[in-house]
C-alpha cells in the first residue's frame, strides 16, 4: 500500500520516483522491441535481414543499459533525500518534545531514526516497481 502522507512529506523524492518509473518503462519497451526484431529476423532469415531490425537489435541493449543505470542512480538519490528529510523532521520533533535544555540521548535518536533506514527500500524499490508492474 502506498502511504500518501509520506509521499507528500517528501515531495522532492516524488519527482525522482516518476523519472525512475519512466526510465524503467523505456527499458522495458526497448527489450520488447529487441525481442520483436529478433523474432522478425528469424522469421525472414531466408530473405535477408532488414536494416531496421539489425539497428534495433544493436541499439536496444545500450538504451536499456543506460535506462537501468540511470534508474538505479535516481533510486539511490531519492532514498538519500527521503532519509535526510525524515531524519531532520524526526530530530526536530524530538527537540520539541524533549525537556528544555537537554538533548536527546543517542539511544532515543537511534530508535527514532531506524525507520528512516527502512524507507530506503520503500522509495528506491517498492514504489517504482508498483507503478512499473
């Protein structure tokens, strides 16, 4: 399930998630085009290979590689932005709740920010995969 409140809280990451989804779709379409052109070439093997099918077979793996690399980079950037934003908000909330003049102990900070680490997978893998599938 997608948490809309969490997505609103980190709107910077939402743009990156959209880019990740678009890049994954482009990579998927390149793979489909490559398989289609290989099948077309195998079907017409006796008549010779069409130039367009050879061009697609040559270019599609490179485009797919580029899309995969860029989507992985953007996934890492979105996870970093989410973690930084949420850590700052959690720490700010702890400072308002904690008694005046004292700073929160390391144990409380560790427990309160542990969930931010788990959100890395949520924003970098789950949400883009939800829209890709």
